[in-house]
C-alpha cells in the first residue's frame, strides 16, 4: 500500500495586486514637486498596501515626511512673502 500524495503547494501571490512601491514612489515625487496633499494620500496608500502584503512601509513614510516638509515649507514661504510667482 502506498502513502497518499501530499497536498499541492499553495498558489503564488497574484502579481500586480501589490502597489505599495508604486504608491510610495508617486507619493515621494508628487509630494516633493507639486502637491503635498496628494503626497500624503499616496503615502497612506503605500503604507496600507505594504501592511496588507507584508512588505516594508518605508516608502510610504518617506512620502508622508517629504510631503509634510513641502507643505510646511510652502506655508513658510507664503507667509514671509518669498514665494516666487505670488506678488
């Protein structure tokens, strides 16, 4: 009598579902260049997806920090009157 076959291995995770890197990079680029609010949103999405798929949320945190720096820097420049383009 032979032993039963072992169960098949679980299927690999579906590619394309994990967008934590995409959200993190978008958050860093958008948050630094133009819109800090969108950088915050993309950073949050990156952290959410990273937790969901068991990856590091570092890109999301970097996006959030750089977006906050952009927002605070913009506010400081506007209040001191040194913001180019607004006269």
